[in-house]
């Protein structure tokens, strides 16, 4: 199967409507066979009380891009993705601008995917380094 970057990005954008990703203005902007990139504006909507990027917003970006990235490797008609663990080290603060979350696969098993998500700013400064574990489950009915 040939990789179709625009198809992947459009899929990610489609399932973001009416979700936290839309609320935080997370936008999927680049994809490759082993990575996915999303961006998020840093503004008062994602600040903590001191006027800095909230660590929880960074984690939301990381989990959003890492979970979406797992969708690249599954049969979405038969399987679904669940994030089961995330860790984050916040290394640098950010008051405004844009941050980018780049998810790269570390381990791709049949039932577990492990991702590293690097959150950087527009100057390529490392803001946060995150690790996400996703479980791949059989698809369930919406009523389960």
C-alpha cells in the first residue's frame, strides 16, 4: 500500500471536529511513514495562571498526535486505539507562538504501540519530551 500523506492528514483532521483537539486548535500538518506532526497555538487558551504554556495542554497535544499516529498502523474497520500511559518532561517554558508535536514510533507490536513525542517551538527548541503507550483493541460497537 502506497503512503498517501494528504489522505492521512485529512483523516486526522476529520476526527478532530467537536473534540478537545478542536478546542485547543490542534491541527495535523505533516505525516510520513513513521511520523505524524501536529501544531498548537500558545495563547491564553492554553496558559496556566503564570501566563505560560500549561503542561496539561502539552500532554493533550502529545496524546492527540501519538494516538492519531497509531491509526496509521491499524485496520480501523477492525481495530481501535486507546492511550493507556503517557509521561512528559517539560523542559522549557513558552508564553506565545506555536508548538509542534512530532510523534515517532519506538515500538510497533500487534497490541502495543510506543511513541516518542517531541514538542518543539518555531525555533526548534525542545519544550517537552513525552512518551505514549497505546493499546490496540478489537473494535467495539458504539453501545459497548
